[in-house]
C-alpha cells in the first residue's frame, strides 16, 4: 500500500485517493485560512502554475488543530482560497494531522524526516511533503519554509526530472 491508496475526501465531498494523481509529483500541505503563514497560498499556487504542466500537483489539506486557524466550513474554505489567492490546486476535506484522530495519510507522513532528520508530529500549519510519482514521500519541509524556497524548488525539480527518466 502506498500513499496513493489511502481514502480521502475532496473539499466538495467527493471520495478520492491520491492515486487520482499517480505518475505525478505531489506537494502535500496542511493549510489554514487564518494563520500568519496563510500568504504561503500564493507561493503554492505559483508552484502549481509553474510546474503543473511538467507533472506537479499541489494538494491542500485544511486543518483546524493549530490555534483554531481553520474554523470555516468546506464551502467557506473553498471561497476564501479561490477569492483571496486564486487557488486552482486540489483541496481536500478538513483533517486532523496529529493526535488520536490523525488522518491515516498523516499517520504515514509524520514518519517522514525533514532535512535535519526529524520526523514526528506536524508542528504547525503549512508543513509540506513532497511525494514522487510512485506515491513515496521524498522530502519534508517545515512550516516556515516558503513554498518557493530554493530547497523546495530544487526538490520539486529533482523529483520531476526523475519522473521524466522513468
């Protein structure tokens, strides 16, 4: 079983899996609309626009576990993301990323280590995981790392290059 097989629900209530994006590089991000890091939506959308045609899909996972910064309904979240940041990438149903109610996807993702070798709980909104076309996590970036940071962009470009070599 890979990350591609874990059941998910889209923001508009449709059952899905990441397998819908098999063969693409994914940047999975836990997001929130009322966070100091919320402007990262702009960088995420920039990555989607710049690399989408080459095989990248950004996927947002709203979460209200950090300071209650994603209190809205799915409809309110969708409206905010579209109207404020022009988000075109897929958004999933609100999930828990830590604790007893942790979504199965994040059970797997929290086992992935960051560049410093640290795995474990999600630390805040806008933590990011890069997943290759086979559904295997290849990198983890902490919340304060901007989506357009050279480390993130370099990892995306490397993953896309490997995708092209397959």
